[in-house]
C-alpha cells in the first residue's frame, strides 16, 4: 500500500521490525511494500503506524505461532495440529485470556471455512455436531473442546470464540486447531509373492497420528504379534490370507487386503479308501492330498519306485478295481504345480487273503510201518497268518489236535486212512488232505 501523507509531513519508510507474536517483516522500500517470507507460514495483514513525525500506514504481514495476544486478549492452542482416527474422540486443548475488567458471558467453538473465508456458527448448535461435541472448558481460562465419533468430513480448522459483558466486545482467535481425520488402509507390497520373498505391510493413514499409538494387525481375523505401523517379513505359505489393521484402544478396523503367497506342493500324504483292512478281490482307491498354491496341476503314482500312472496324468486318485496279492507294495504320489514338485511319504499297501496253497506232508517220508512215529504237518500261505489248524480223519471226524503238526507216536493199522487239515485266519478257511497207509510189521 502506498504511504499516506498527513498535512506537510513526509516520512521515509525504513526497515521495520514489528512484533505481534513473532518477527514478521524482512524489509520495506519507499512507496512499495516488498515482503520476503516463507510461503508455507500463516500470515495476517495488519495496519500499523510508523515514524514519530508523520502518520504512515504500512501493510505488515504478521506470522503467528500459536499465541495471539492483543492488550490482554489471547488464545493458546496445544497442539495446533491433530491427526485422529475416524470414529474416535479428540480433545482440542486450549487456554485463553482477556482484560480483567471483562467478564466472559459466552464461549463456543466454530469451524473456519477456508473457501468462503468465513467462520461458521456455534458448533454446539450445528445439527452435524450438536450431539457429538462437548465444551470441557470454563469461563475463566480453559477452553478445551471435545469432538466424539469423528468423521472424515470433520477435517478442518477449529477456532475458539468468546463474548464478554462489554458492549460489542467479542473475540475470535485468528489461529486455531487444524484437525485431520483419517481412515485406516492396509498396503501390501507386493500383494503376490513366492514363498521366501520379502513382503511389507503398512497400516496407512493420511496423516501422522497424534501420540505415536501402537498398531494391531490381524490375519484372517486372528491377531498377530507385531505392533509397528510398518512391518517387513519373509513370506511363507502360512502368511497367505486377508490382513486388517487397527490402532490399539480404538474400534476402527481397516478394510481387509489379501496377500497371495505362491509355493510348491507341501504336506503331501496318501490315504486309502475304504479305510481298514484290504482284502483280496475288493476295490481300493489311493488318494493323494496336498497343499499348493497355485493348485497342483499333475499327480504321478509310483509303486516300489516305479511309475504306475502315465506321466502327465492329472488324477489325484489311483484305483485298483480288483486287488490281488500282486498289488501289495509301497506306494507314493508326486504332486506338481508351476513352482515345483514334491513326493509323499511311502504308503505300504497290505493285501489280506484267506489261506491258500494248503498242503499236508508226512515225516518221515516213505513207507509207514506199524509201530513207528509219524508226524503230519499242515502248510499254507495266508495273510494274516493262520490262527487255527483243525485236523479231521476219514468221514470228517474231528481230531482234538489244533496245531499245524499232528503226531502219532506209535502208529497202528487202525490209524490208516484219509487225513484232512483245515487252515483258518480272519479272512477264511481252506482244507487239504492226505492218505496214510500203514504196513504190517
């Protein structure tokens, strides 16, 4: 603003050091106001009188640092900037002063509209705020203000205002508390990794939360051990899932973000259906189970270290429709995806069957002479082993002996005849016979 001249006096504008809360003006030149100040600071243009012999109005840019005081009037905000979570509550700490000749009649807070450059009305009467705000101060010096259930739209600059008992005497601070309300967002970088690679999780906010709070992390709803806002780790298959974050002491949770960990097949095992004992002649299916990401693309079956399914086969099951003794052995499966392949532990397939190849032999061999000792021995192949042998003579007369060998210590002519051995296990029975001829002495 050009200088104003008052009746016959002329004044040269020189360097001005003007204190109104802080140092504000770097230099002035005659008839032209040139201000060199950082543009990110908060300034106010005021008019002051300089020179003793003349009245000259100079536009002075003033930087305020949180305390505004004019002849006993002042407001202090601590802190001046607050970053808070959506849904939480915030206290705007504030103290104020005024001349002792005044008595405070009314106190309230307003929000400054930077677009219209106007202050709003008493927030306690605003329908968007009335049920969420509390004045915690008094009419002496404390002007602390509380907002509950914060919304992102609550972000803005809040100012304290008070009225005294003097006519037309009201005071609104030119500063205020800048409130920024933030949501929580999880950032996963990268969101798809191969097992063994590094991953960083960030619980992102639009501003730095006041008070350096602790963070809580969840994977698929279960809490994790780390509490930093940013956490880096080496990914394993167990880390795959949906992540959310929260701030300790607050209910707000971020939306879930998925981490995809890809890995070769693991936890491979072979199961048999139906379960239980495998009996010769039944149908049996071997099933290969595995955990892999992406899913297994190909299974290969092996018996006794030789492939029994063609390469490129994709079936996770291997069926033997009518199983025999020849199918018994050690089986395992190999599961393969795009990352790699792994084999299962071996699975022994035990095929059970009733006694077979039952036969009776005589000891000693050759001719049997009356008075000699003769032993009949019953032999068989069975799985499980034969549990009981039963001996019969001629027309099915059961002998009392139940062992695999039957001995006649002094054979007689009456002992001649047909002998039968019946072998029995849990699966079934089978007989074999032999004819015993006794010669006279």
